C-alpha cells in the first residue's frame, strides 16, 4: 500500500507563487504548443541550451525532480528503465533538478544511474526552468518532439513507458 501511495504522490512546493517572468530571450516560442527556450548549466558546470538537446532526439523527456523528493527517488528507476530501453530508438532525457545542494544532486545522479543530461541552477523551487514551465510539484515530466512541441505532460510509471513505446516502437 505504501509503495502505491509513493508512486502516485508528489513533492509539492510549500507556498505556490506565480512564475516569475523569464528574461526576454527565454520566452521565445514559435507556437502555443512549443516549449520556451532556456539555457542552464549541466552537472559539470557547462551551459546547455534545451533546443540543442531536443534537436538530438526524436523524443525528449524533460524530467523535473530533486534528490530530496521521495516520490522522485521512487520513480527514478522507472525513468532509467525507459531510457535504457528506448535510447537507441531516439529517446533523450534532460533531468532538471530542483536541488539546492550540489553534492546531494550529483550523488543521486550517480547512485540512480541517471546517465543523461542533467541540469540545475541549484535554486530549488526557484529553478528558472521549473518557473518557466510552472512546475509546482515533482516528479513532473514534459515530453517533447525534436521541434520542441509538447506531446504529453506528467506521465509516470507504466503511462510513461506506454507513451514512449507508442511514439518510438
């Protein structure tokens, strides 16, 4: 029973604040269904533009998570399994961590074998990408195609696997 509860629960922001407006260069959108562009440092401190990452793949999952979030840690093995099964068919993942603690973030990535692009500005709930996407609970996924068009949001577990399979099999 507890495992089922953890799988369906999420970590929520304590006080919900409206998303802050992003800098003008971060608000470029071609269509209503296209994600905003942004650049954030990866786990090695190198700036990564989201449009470059999504262009590499047929399908990209933006995975908002944090090392301190129990439901995120519970869902991580499912995300790893989907990635391992579909990476060769065009799936990419960009992890966007809402951590404040760099060491905890890096340790979780290593322990969970999250071997894909990991981004964070180490601002917790004030993470710029999370604010752009109005994320107020994690884990949270946004699934996009190579053009940055949003195909689905907030899928986990079997729903995530079935959606990816339908797109890439």
